[in-house]
C-alpha cells in the first residue's frame, strides 16, 4: 500500500516539482498554507506518513505547523522534512530542527537525493517506532505516545490494557516458531480490527501487548469485549489471552499505568488464565509458592513474588531503614512502589506524590539493568548464597522540571526472584546504625565504581561568554574555565583531572581557537576528547575545516539554552558510546581468541600437577556439554541460553583450579591422607573461587562469574551433604550441579593409580545408587540418556 | 520541447534533465506548469506598487523555481534583485524596477520557448 505524503508549500510550481520528482510511488495531499496543513493533519494524520514542508524566510506560518505538530501526542511518529533554498538562513533551519524536523532538502532538487532522503526518513521513522513482526508500535513508541497523551490531554481518562497469549511458550514449543509468529501476527490483526481511531496497540515483549485508549465505557466492559474477541482457533490450537486493565486514575505516568495493568494481568493469570482482571478490584488471592515470614529475610527463598502478601513485608523492611524506598523492576520497567517518610523529606519533598514526581523517569540509566554482570552475579549469589552479598549501587536522581539537582544515593539489592523481578532498596545515608542492621541481615557488599559528573573545559577569553555558558551547563557538568591559549594548553597538558569535553571559543585571544584545534588534532586528542566549538554572531569560519580538524559540533551565539545542552549531551553520549564499543570490542577479541587457548593450557597444567594425563579435563568438558544438551532439550525450567551453555562448558575445564593452592603431594595420593589433609584438599573449592575473584576483569566477565560458582560449588550435593556450603537442591546453581556430576562421573570412568577405570554402565549404576553422593534426578536422567554417546566418545579402556 | 529555443532563452536543459532523472516528459510537464505559475506577475505588481515585502517573497520564490528548472539566465538576473529586496529598503525599489526590465525580457523568452 502506498504511503501518503502531505506537501505544504504556497507555491503551486514548487509543489509540482517536488511531487514530480518523488513520482508515483507515493500518494500526495497538498496544502497551500499552514492553516490548511493543520486542519488536514488533524483529521487525517493516521493516513499520512510524512510531511514535506517549505521553509520560506519571511512567512512564519510554516513554522506554526511545526509548533502545532509538536503538541500532538502522535507527532513523534510523524516525520517531517523541510524544503529550504540554497543559502537559506541557518538559523531558520535551526528553528525547524528544534521543532522536530527530521531532515531537510535544498533547492535546486536532484531526483535521486530527494527520493533517497524521503525514503530513508520514512522508513527509519517507521522502523524505529514499530515492531517488525506485527507492525504495531514498539515499546519506545508506545511509551512516548502514552506519556504525551497523559501530559497533553490532562482532562481525558485513559485505560491501559496489558495482555499476553496464554501458554505461548508451550504453543511455540509444540507447534513450532513459525506457528508462534503467525499467532502473534493474527493477534495483532485482530487487535487492530477492534480498535478505534484514537486507540493504539503495541507489542512490548515476546507475547506481551499493550492497548492504550481513551475511556469511553466501563473498564469491565472494555476488558470483557477485548478478551472475548481475542480468542480463536488456529489450525487446531485454541488461542486465548489473559488481560489486565487499569485506568489513568491510578497513575498519570506510563510506568505507573503499566505497573497497574501488569498487576491486573498477574491476577488474571493467577486465577486460571483466559480471563481479564481490572486493577483495583482484586478479590481473589494469588497462589504463592512460599509463605513469607520475617525470619525469611535472611534466607529469602528464590521463589518470592511481588504481590499483596509480600508487599507489606517489603514495606516493613524499607521502613526500618532511614531514607529507604523500593523500586520494583520487571523486565526493563522500573516503578517506584514504596517510599518511607524519612526518604520523602530527605529529598526535599513534602508528600509521596511530590516524591514520585521528583523521581519520575529518574531511575532509568541510574539503576543498573539486571543483566549487567555485576548485578547478575549479585543475583546469583543472592539466590544461591543465602543473602551473603549485596551490591552497592550509586546513582543520581535528577529533578525533571526546572533546574537540575543531583542527589547521590546508595542502593542495596535485597532480593530477586527467579521470575526476573528485582527489588532495590535504596538507602540515602549509610550510617553506622544502618550498616549494622544490614550486616545483621546479610554479609559483606561489593563496592562499585563511582559515577562522576562529566568535566568540561570552557576555553573562552571573554568573561561574559564563559559565564553565560557556565550558567547553562553547571548543573549536570563540572566546569573548568580557562581564558587564554596558555591556560588552556596548560590545563590540557598538565591538568591532573580528566576532561570529558572541551568547549572552545573560536574567537579566543584573537581567533586562535582554530589553531588550538589544529594542535589537538595533531596530537590525536580529538579522537578521545570531543571538541565543541563556540562561534560568535559574526564569525565567518570555515565550518568544513573545523569539522575536518575533528570538532564534533558547534554552538553559536546568541545561545539557546536547550540547543546548547542538547548538543553537549549528544556529543558526550556519542563519545562515550564509541569508547564503550571500542572497549567491548577489545575485550571480546581478547575473549574469543585467547580465552579458549589460555583456559586449555591452564587446565592441562593443573591436571599434570595432580598426576593426571590431561585427558580428564577434556572428558569432563565433554560430559558437561552432553549433559547441557540433554538438559536444554528435556527440562525447560532451567533457563540456560546458548551463550551461557558455551561458557559453562568452557568454565568446566577450570573447576579444579583451586588445586593450585593445594600441596602437590596431597593431590597425588588421595588414599593416604589424614583427616586434616583431606579437609585441606576440600578447600580447593573455596580457593579456586577466591583465585577467580582476584582476577582484574572479574567484575566484567560472565565467564568468570559462572566459573566462580562452578569452582565454589561443584562438590555440593543434592541432599545438602556436600561442601563447602551445604547447599541443597536447586539452590546449587545448575552450572555447578552439572559440572559436579560430570566430575564425579569422570572420576569413576578414568584410570587412577589405585584402581583401573570403571566401565560406563557400572559408573552410571554407582551414581544412581548414590555412591558418589546425591544428585539432581533430572540430571541423572540426562546422564543415563547420554550413556551411549559417552561410551562412544570415551571408549572403555 | 524545443531544446534549441529553450537553450537560446538561457535554459540549461541538459543540467535540468541530469538533475531530474533524465525524464523529458516530467520536465516538459513542469515547464508547462511554470507557465501557470504566478510569481512573476505578482512580482511585477509588487514592484509597481513599491511593496518591498511582497516583491521579496515573490522574487525569492521565483529564484527557487528558476534554480530547480535550470533557468540559468533568469536565475542570474533575479539573484541580485532578491538580494536588493532582502534589505527591505523601500528606497531600493527604483533600482529594482530598472533591473526588472532585463528580468522581464528573460522571463518572456522562456515562456515563448516553452511554447
């Protein structure tokens, strides 16, 4: 279906030209004036994919369209391209950009560049805001849409529906992914058919959808209608959904509404699925897997869920810690769910409402996402280590409206559940009393790197210029000022503090700004340090030259506060991302190329030291891999990604690295050890983990996190009779369970100095009989299933 | 489309076609549309009425079109007129009126060449 472009230009011939150039791959609507354009957009914005608008110097009307557009909730999805003449006033273009124009074309037009630009903008905007499979809004787009609707149309009540397909995973597994995809597409089609012109639908997760609409009926009726209609029989399989609905009366913030709808969905699922629930009318209790008592705080089970029963408990915990508040994270969404009185006043607020407003949208980017290695490790230690370790998270909260205010805070992760929900409890000041309380309930914590304000060097001769810029920027940035070449060079060369950006006034000290830039480039400094140029009103500078010398962007007088802030922010982001990527690339290259070899060498050295032949390590790795394969096929309650499986197999080769700390003679003669000496050998578990934790990249590598848990716990046993921590059942990380079993198995089937190898079938019998300790029945099944393969790969001696 | 005539009228047909994807039919269509365009007429009226603003906006628009359609001679002549009018100085209108003589000639040549 052809896309429609709205062409706004008061010149008939100009409209003819651009339309002729773009050709008949699009349909066109023409408007002669800004007012006409606005009234067309008001009625028909759903049909229109792009607005092409002329930027005429004198006529203010065209900008009026852009200003109007900005205030419409749907406008972030409406791309606009300006048409400008060659030699058009850059300030005019600036204004257009600030009003949200995506791109511009200059006359005289050339056919291919015009067509490509239009195509690019259309497709990029669409792709960036829509889910590829279902062509519904994606998560970002719907969030923006919802926020804007709530903020711009404050008198309208909206409803948010969250729904997902019941048993989608099973459907995918049993009928295949193609079938699953078709289901999603069908659902999207049905949703579109049910929605009115003011409703939007989005796909925000694998099989999770949101519908957002103005409320025109009872929530109950809306939900019922949707839930009734969104079920069908697809090729022999019954498809139906669970659905939660919440009103904007509960919250006029996207995240708030989302959380409410999500809670309602949770209730619907808890009550048996294939139904809907309205937030605020929960009248049935949710099934729990564990009952929670205060005593459990120390040893929080890994099955805790956030619901009406557990919430008061969380409240009690937080209330006992000054300045505490709780953020609830599900997937990538963060919601504030509780704040205690002290915290409210500590942040300079008077009520919880105000606090919510103050911290609205603040937590993004401030709280580490749950998949960062540090947090993952803390999480796995939490689950398996019985709350022995916390992570301290330091971040800033920024006031959303008005001035920027930076408040530092320390956060403690106190709990997570296997459903991926994460609670953070943030405590403002760690006083001794708080510290003690935390120590009582948990052990040590791992401090994290400090987050600093970016530091900007402001190099300009005139004091007013410096002051103006400093006042715009000094909130979120630390400003260092210099007023001449010497001072600037001195700061760059000899300065102790690290700089994140230079704001360089081109006119400084008689126009030497460009010379300085040249010197920076000569020393290759512009690669790592963004240089932002500052131009005066009358500077006639060779922009091309400036950019070729490595300047990243510019701001010019008179300053526009927003433009300056935004440009600086963008430039810093860009550089930060580039250096992060370079760093990651470095690390990855290191990983992929060297890790395998290094690990291989290490493990052979270790085995040699213990009197082995090197074969044992490869066998353990092989058995680990076989067990993993079987497990991934058989039991889906263990969530292991392919990448993790590879890492586990690799890490299995160094599970006994702790042996390096054990005297050689003990390793070679295990039958001749006293009880003390045997205990010493057992410490290879803890020693190995300790060695790994001392590695320089420990915090950053998933491999070392997995290897750590394998080293520490591969001698734990299913019934709790293992060592060193007497973990039991599935509180032993699955990676350690697998390697533990592989280790025991290979010990039996390998040659020893005191006995010859045992056959595969006998070894399995022995393990089943419990002669090597108790193992996870599921894993034992997997081991059995692998018998023939193992016999084939490692023939009996 | 009579290339020779257009060329004599200061229209760079080759350059226009190169920019417009070598689509002769499209270009011819646009030339015919140009005949219906009223910016020139409005410009003359504005100059006669000494309305600087109106004159400027029409001259500017005309310049843009001339650029797009490669009316090189007309472009060259109207350029300075646009700059003079940009000053918004009503006093300049007499000079502009003089310049308009050549502009008018060029414009009429083009119209005739389009035929």
